RNA sequence: GCAGAGAUGGCGGAGUGGUCGAACGCGCACGACUCGAAAUCGUGUUACGGGCAACUGUACGGGGGUUCGAAUCCCUCUCUCUGCGCCA
C-alpha cells in the first residue's frame, strides 16, 4: 500500500508505475481514489463541524443542568439530537468512502525501484550473477524422487493414505539431512548476527488480512475449523505480524531476525500439486530471514540478504544464480525482488529455491509498523524478507548435485557435524 | 475449563457520566547551573486525520449499545493476573 499523499501530489508518477508493471487496467483506480478522497474530505469537514457543535452543546447542557435551568437544557438536547441524525449519516458515508478508497489503494502497486528491469511476465526476468561452475555429470541424473527412493528416504504412498497428495514421509538419513540443513542454516544466520526466533504456527484472521490479499488468503491459507486461526504459509506472516501497530525506538533498528517454521499451503490455482515429488507440497519447513530497518537502509539490506542465501548454498557446494524479477512479475507489494535459483543437473537448468524482497514501506503502512525517527516524527519502517533455505525443495538440488556414479550422495563438510560425521549417504540394497 | 479481578500515553499509575487527551511519577528532549559531569531547578513531551491558517475531529484493549454527553454504564470478543480444576 502506497502513501495516499503520493497520489494526491503526484498521480502521474503512480500511473507511470502502473504502466511499468503492465497493469494498465488499474490506471482508472488512481483518478477514482483522488475523487473519492476529495469527497471524503469534504464530508469529513462537515462531520467535524457538527461534532464540534455537539461537543459545545454537551458542555453547555452540563452547565445548564447544574444551574437548574431544565427547560433550556431540554431545548439544547433536542438540537443536539437532531444533529446526531446527520452525524450518523455522515459516519456511514465516510466509512463507505474509506472502504472504497482502501480497496483501491490495496490494488495500486508499490512504486518499484528504478533498476527493476521492465518486462511483462516471468519470461522477462533477468539473469544476474552465477556462483560455482556446474560441472557436467558423466551419467544420467535420475528424477529426485527416484534418488530419494533408492536411498530409502521417502514414503509417499503412506503419506497419500494418511494425508493425501502433497505430503510425504522423510525417513532415515534423508530426514536427518533435512534437519541438518535447517540446523546448519539456522547457525549460519546466527553467525551473521541474526536473532533466531520460533514463531507461532497459527495466526488470527486480522493478521492474515494484514499480510496478504483476500485472493492470496483463499489460495494459500488453511483455516482451523471453529477457531479464528489459520496455519501460516510462511513464518514471515507471524514474524511481521509480531510488529503490527508498533512504534519501535529508532535504536532497536535494524531488527534482523531468522525464523524457523513449518509452512502450510493449499497451492490452489496455477500449478496445484501436479508435480510428482517434493517440489511443490502442502507442508514444508523453512528457515527465513526478516529485516525491519530505516528507509535509507533497505537497499543495503536487500543486497546483503540475497547474498547470504548465495553464500549458504555455495558453502554446501550447490551452484546457484540470481534471477532478477522484472516489473511485470513483481508482486504488488514489492519494490524489488529476486529469486535465488539452484542448478539442476538433471534438467540442465536453474530452478527457484528462494526469494528475496524489499517491500519498502508498503507492508509497514498496511500493518502500522513505525519507528520514532530522530526528527521526533513517527515514520514507517521498511521491511524485507528472504528465504534462507526451504529443505524439501533444496534437497532436490542437493541430491542431484551431490549424486555420485555409484548412486551414493556426498555430504559436504559443513553439514557433516550435523550428520554425526557422515560424509555420504549410500543406496539401500 | 470454572470463578473473581483487571486492560488508561514509551513505562508505572490516578480518574467511576459533563470543565478529562487525561493528575502524579519515571523516561526522553531542550535550557539553566558547572571547567565538564552527576545531582538540582525550569520548560516541553500521546497518536492519527482535516484545514493556507485560526482552529478542529477522532481514539482510554477490539467491536457494538445506552445518553444531549462515555475512560467512566450495558453487551460481546480478545488478552492479562489470582484461585480451583485438567494436562503434555
């Protein structure tokens, strides 16, 4: 959500930004907001005047009653009562206007960064730097599910019976590897100075509607029956929700947090759970990083964050690249975003393992997360989030890249302490 | 889960129908004193919105109601504390 003052003062900038994102159908929203806002302010002035009158009258009535002037007091009461009808009417109208304005404002995208490449959709995303050369494998790399099965590390059949499609049992060394990756990633971020946090895995509807749109909510979130609770789709939801409505002291910024949680997603819509395996599932685990900082520092943190993910993957000897998200593929709340993609030796291409975003003040405005600036004014913070690692998906990259001709999978040195010293996982006979 | 008490500014805490956006204290900012500091004294200090401005509106956990008028009364939800019960 952008600042309504920006629309009042510079509607052209807002419109140009919408065009840059190829959302021309949203252009009328800007003028609509301007008009609704004008109307709202007019009506609000009238309401304020009437309320001021009511306040004055109320005070007078108090005085009259004390002086025992009953008749005059009754007369004033009547005047006030008549005013109240109009005030009530104005209140309803104002609420309606505000709701319409808010609805439009939610749909108007955040102003994107100057250096975001322009493009209609994900086909226009721009490749950034690559890290680690991917060596050609001298053998055919099987589908990740086949690798997992040969290592005795997965049971999808049982999961389908207990929970349906989109769930899995990980077993033995693979399950241990999954935990090892998370533990290693957690310690990696702690070493970078981040504060480790385990958040609630369920949140209330007011938090949910603060962090996403209704459509997103419908497509992603699982609701707990009979309770005002939803399973989180990512720990970002509860991590950011934690600061809702807060005014933070300037000295507490930046907040650099790394959180662990399981993530629950319906995955309704575009893709669904059509992919065989563990690429897209209803439940997975993720280590996340979150930063709340002063506006002038968010560009700095953005670069820092995605580079941490790169560093982490490189330390596990998995080739990755940065993919810069183009204007048309950028979600409305985002100022800038990029994916970190890992190399798949089987598909001979990169695939997404994480996503880093700078939302500037758009999310903070929506959730009322501010800080007391040294100027004395309360300003909105900037929020950023990035995947440290989401093991089930990263395991695909891991297995494919570390697979040996004999079917075993090497464990890179950084993970061995978390695997009881093991340096490889070998196939089950 | 049951019963009772409670939720007020950055914090503590008064206020139980009108003159309360809110005493007092802490904290913070500025100033005085000082070579400098501590202590002390003085001044200022809730947030959000409308208006060029004077000024004005709203908000006392959330929502609703009673009233000319609500921090104050009623309903409801959430949370906290105390006691009892239950339980990893």
